[in-house]
C-alpha cells in the first residue's frame, strides 16, 4: 500500500497547476540570479569583473543554498498538506478504513512531499547551471561545469535540511491541521537561525554556532571564512569536523522528530489546539415535546444608510481584528519578533564596546528589525481574511447577506491596518521599557508616535494594498503569501538587471534618518513624495481588488475577469483614472527632478567614465608624488541651509630620492580653490574628471604647502 499511496500523491501533484507555477518561478529566478552573477546584464549595469569564479564550489553553495532557502516556504503547502488534505476533504473516515498500516500511510505521505520538493530543487539547480552559460555571460569568471559542486551542496546541505525541516513542518501541520502553523514554524526557525548566527558571531563562540545551526550554514562558514580567493575558486566544500558533527546531530534530531510523529499519530485523533478558555462539557437532553410556545418576534427596521454601513464596517473590522490577534500564528510571529527586537536593543547600545545612551532614535533604529514580522503578518492575514469564509465553509451564508462588497472588503483592510498599528505600538512599548530599565527617562513620545505611526505606517499600508490584490487574484492564501515574499525579496534585486531608479521598483525610494543635531533634516520631503507616488498606485491596486473581489461560486480567474469587466462602470473608471493621472504626474515630476533638473549618472555610465579616466591618466601611475604628512582643516556646517564650507592646510613632503616637478590633484566637483606656497602653473584642468595637474616652477625635494 505504500507505493499505492505514494504514487497517488505524485499523480495528484502532477495534475495541479501550482506545481508547474512553482517550477517556472524558481527556474526563472535561478536563471536570472546565476546569469546576473556571471555578467548577463553587463550591458545594462556595472560589468561583473572579479578574480572569483562565480560557479566555483563555494559560489554554487551560496547560490544554490540561498535559493533552496526560499523553497522552504513551500514546505507547508507541499509536505505539510499531505495528511491535512485528507481531513480537509472529509475523506479520512473512508480512507482510514482501507487495509494499510500507519507506517505505510505516514511514510508515503511524507516522502511523496519530499519527492515533489526535490523536483523543484533539482530544476532550480538545472536553472543555475544553465544561467552561467547563457549568451552574454562573461566566460572569464565562469569555469567548466563540475557536477561534484552541485552534488556536495545537495547531499551535505540541501537534502538533510529538506528532511529535517520537512519532518518538523509535516508534524506541525498534521497535528494542528493548520497550514498557517507550518508557515509560522518555518519563519520562526529562519529567524532563530539568524538570531543564533548574530549571538555567536564572536570568534570565541563560532564553534558553538557551527554546531547549533540547524541549517548548517555556520558550520560551512566556520571553515571557509578565511579562505583566500584562490582557495574559494578551487577547493570543494570541507566535509570534515564541525560539518560532519552538525549534520549528524541535526540528522538525529530529524529522525527523532519523525519517530515522535509516528508514535503520536492516530487515525482517529482530533486536531491539536490550545485554548485557555476551556470549559467543562455538560451533557444536556433536549425535549421536543414540551408543547408549542408562542414567541413574539421583535420588529426589525431595515437600514441601508451610509451611516449604518460605516458602523457595520467598523464592527466587522473589530471581529477580524480580534480573530488576528487571538490566533497562534500571529502570537508566535510577534513573540519571536519582540525577542529579536529586545536582543537588538541590548546590542545597539554598545558601539565597539562603548556604552551609549538609549536615545529614542536608537530605540527606533533597533525596532527596524521588527519590519519583517509586520510584513509577514500583513501578507499572511490579508489572504486569510479574504478567504476566511471559504476556508470555514460559511462563504455561501455570508455571500447572501445584504452587506455591500466595499464594507466586507474594507473591514478586512481596516483590520489589517489596526494590526499594523498594534505591532508598531509594540516597538514603542519595548523602547520605553528598555529606556526605563536602563535608567533613562528622557522619553520622546512625540518622536515615537511620529516616526512609527506616520513615517513607517505609510510603508506598510503600501505593501498591504499589493497584498490584497495578490491574495484576491490567487485562491490559495499560502501561495499568495509565497508570491508576496518573492516580491518583497526580488524587487530590490532588480537592480542587478539594470533597474536602478526607485520609481520603477514598487515601494522603493529614499529613506530617512534622524540626528540629534538637526532631526530628520531635509530628507523627509523626498520620502513623502515617493510614498505619495506609491500610495497612489496602491489605491489603484485596491480599486482593482474591489473589482475582482468575488462573492458567490465563481472561483477560477476567467470567471473573476468576466465579473470584473461587468463591474467596470460608474465610479470605478473615474477613480482609477484620477489616481492613475496623479500617479503618472507624480512619477513624471520625480523623473524630471532626478534626470532633467539634476545630472543623473547610472552605474554603467559611472563605470564607463572610470574606464575612460583610467585610460587617460594611467600613464601617470608611476610618477613620484609628495605624501601628505599633516592636515589642519576648519569645517563649518550649516544644517538649516544644508550647506558646508571648509578651509585647510595640507603639508606634503617628497619622500622619494628624486625631484618632483608636477603635482597631480584629484578632487571632487565641489567649488574649490587650491593654492601652493611654491611657484607653479596650472597646465591641465579636467572639469569632467576633476583632475588637475600643476607644474612647479622649480623641482623640489623638500616639503610643499
């Protein structure tokens, strides 16, 4: 029966479009990542030139291991869902009457999921190998294909981690019958890995980190940290000592976990839940023969006014909000995020061993580590709230209610907004508690509120708009979560493909920083302009979400598209047109400011200029020049006007045995005046590269000012 169940699971996945979508996504990412590493986009961005071989064993380890780290997010929806799917379809009572053993059932379910994940992993490895040899890559930094480089990382790193992580996720989802619990487990393990790596980064504690790291990254890095470039290009992964101990320890933990799952699993068991409001159950008997009782039903006045709909919006958002904050996935993410935040607070106060005051801006700086937790909660619960009624099998009941779509959708978005406010408030609370613990009572409540609830909240709202659109278009909230995580990680990486300007990358733009000297300075203006620009696009996404938000039976994308087209009339075209015009106008203003009013130089143009500068002035490379031995500079800073002026005296001495007849001056583009105490003449002034040559009247062996 093992092979019957196993093959049935494989057949199920090969009939699912989701598998082919996963494969295409990771194949594309692998091709682009390895291709860009090998110089595929050199014609758009900086030339990839290095003494390192990009497809060396260590290079393959970083690239292949990094991409499979992203595949971990698929484990709950592939490995974890194997047993859960039988319960969800309510076929388990029939299925469990078949003559198979518990071992056959569990092993078939688990290894079928591992097999499917392996297919994605192997195709990802194929994409990496093909990406290195795509037309346009740089052959100087790519060596011949070596199968051992891929086998080493697969057998030592990827496969053991897959079995270990797969066992954990399989057990969590099987016993809780909740895919969200599997995703939260993955997130907690990844966060804990980063936490351990930072905690034991001290050279004296790296051995402990190498042993305790469940993924094995630290054990490999333990040996390769100080490899020379030549060793990085030629040596295979070190399969010895700490690496072997790490793999054996966590392999044994994985076996122990699966053994525990096997012993605890029962075909008749209920889902594992934690409930602090558990009440004693009482048996009651209802009598249906007590006679007919006359009941006077209250009179109901139907009220469909805007005021009443707004009340419904608020009350429904409260229900969804309470659902979020009471759920264990949310509590788990928050607890882990707060732990990382607290550790960051303790570490942030020490700069090279020197204690500093816990100023408010430093508390907020440490709170930036909580950003990932807020984004993950936003992406996850946007999907759960949108599909909540369908998941609970009460969607048809809710769909028949007279509440308009904008109230139902708006209440979910408002609940996400309330959740974000709570999470941002936790950063302020932890900061205040830490300041009190340190005996620092100069609280800046206004600073906390302004930065968290004004500056930072805009960023999370912009991502929430996109999350709602993605989760509405995708029927599976966990696939939607995966897509959002890929976008969150992938959008900044588009710079590797030559997309450098932030106006072309969603939710990107100039940041802000705070200083005790001049506050936020002049950086808030560009920050608000860029966020207003992306907020307009986010509102467009929300309007599209309202068009595609379906109540009723339609489930496939084609039916959603037909309904969205039928709705596209009246207010929808008007609001989309208004915000599209504002979005394009704001983007045009940003582009005009960055590219027309100011001279913008792309990284490729800067590289070309550097090459031309080298060609022009390399002939002076071996010319003797005096050495700067003394500097006395006066600098005046004007924060209000964002200005600075400086004057100084440099003492230069000829430390060679030959006389010097010329001085080469390489400076920046700021307005400057240079004077020497020796007679000279300016023989070359290059205003393009800011490189001047001064000819001395006499040859000097002594010092120059």
